[in-house]
C-alpha cells in the first residue's frame, strides 16, 4: 500500500469531471486501498480520486472511525451515483484539498447511493446526517465541484490570496 499525495486547491485537476470506471480491475482495487490508507493517515473522513490526481469515479469514506472508540465502517465506492435524496441539513464542511477552510453547506439529510464495491458488485448505500453529507461531498469532487465554490466571492478571494501568499513564501525558502 502507498500513501498518496493529496492535491491542494487551486490545482485545476480538482475542477475536472471524472469519467466512469469501465471495470473494477486490480489497478482500481489498488487505488481504493491506497486512497483508504491516505484518507486515514490525513486524517479525513472521505477522499475522492481527483484529490490524489486520478480522474476516476472512485471515492472512499469512513465517518465512524474517528469517533471515540469507533470501529471502522469503510466504504470503497466505484461510480457512485445518488439515486434518492430527502430532507435538508446544514453542515460545516472541511476538505483535505482545501486546508484551513470551512464552509457551511446545505445538503440532503438522507441519500441513497448506487455504486460498485471493490469486487465490482452493484451495491446501495443509505446514509443520513454526516454519512449523507460525506457521500455528497465526495461525489461533488467527482463532478469537479468544491465547497469553496459555494463560498462568497470575498471569502473565496481571501482564501485564494492566502494560498498564493503561502506558495510565494515557500518558493523563496
């Protein structure tokens, strides 16, 4: 297993739409494993393939492992698609690709997602609250959508300016 580098905003790959995966191959299974290790090491509750530089419709998530005494409840999903949604919830979201940035998002409180699992079998995942938010957040990544896109223009500009300033500081070191 390999820890992968997490791509940071404003890298243009984060804005690209990922094409569907034709077949769950050994390479896709390895990508799922590497993404899982990377997500846990970050630490995060979800990770989408474009965040590690892969334009594939692949996500991993586990919203339970960070809870006190929580056991892992890992989802490794290929070609996830929301087939049902209901309710509304507001959640302050962060992102491993957009460090030190939080955005309150309105999401569906419950979602039903159809996907292929690591073995290539069609499964349905039903999530509510944090799991629903995480599923929607990661699927957004596959469509090139980021939480910073929902921020006000001013908040986005302030963050982008801060990122550029930090990059320039690093280049001078």
